[in-house]
C-alpha cells in the first residue's frame, strides 16, 4: 500500500552527522521538506554512488528548503567506518548529509521497504513540512536512483503546494503549468496539444 498522502511514520534513531553520533527524530524537520532515502547496505557498490550523489547536490536541496537524510539497517559505527574509506576505493569520504542507523529495522519496516533478508530496498520519500508523504519511489537493489528526478519532482510538488496549478508530464521549473479544471486547462492544451511532450 502506498504511503503517499499519509502522515510519515515517526522515527527516532542514532545517525552519523558530521562524523559525530546524534539522535535524529522526524520532528527535527518540521517546517521544511525532507528527502528520506533508504539504501541496502554499507560497503556495497551502487549505494555509494547514490549517497555521494545526494551529498554532492545538497546545496540544491537546501535552496529548496529541503533536508536530505539517508538510512540503512547498518550501525552508526559501520557508517563512520565507510566515510573513512575514500571514494576512489568505493567509500563515501566526507559527507554533507546525515546517515540514519536503522539497526532495529523498524524504520525500513514502517516505510514498507524492508526485505526479508534484513536490508532495505532503494526507497525514497518526499515529506512535506506538515509531515505528509507527497511522493515515494522504490527501486530494485541493482538499479541506482536519479538525483535529477528527485529534484524535479520536489520542485513540482513545491510549485503545486504554492500555486493553484498542476504540473503536466515531464514538467520542469520554468515550463508551463495547468489550471486544474476543464476550462482552465484549455489554454495549456491549446498551446501544447499537438506537440510531443519534452523530456529534456
């Protein structure tokens, strides 16, 4: 069952934050947007490309009043050890985002991404400032996520939340939006109805 439009399951757990161990709660992110992403395991292969991808783009998320939080079922000690390994050798290096330690596996279970083997699928959730999940996407273990797509959907969700308009397929910031009723949408269809929707 999808969690979209539902209150985000609460959590409180230790996390690695700037090379220190701190307790993080969902309530810490009140009044801002939150990207919560799960990954399977520390010291694996696809995972560091995703984690470093989110970390490297943190300024873009911050510009959208959004925090980013990674989570796996590993311990905070494992997280820290992985950051001591260089990127050139498959490690994380210095991170600009916190990593939650869901060692009891309850967070992954609450968000519906826990596998029987005890690891999480590649789930990502966008939670609004009111604590409501507005978007979720879950990948199989072998396929990494697209950070550009997370940023695109985040921008679209924020636009919809601020304006009485909606975003058509492949929308990106700066493109035309739609008035969400039969009459209001006519201007968009009149302008774009005979064109192929752009993906870039």
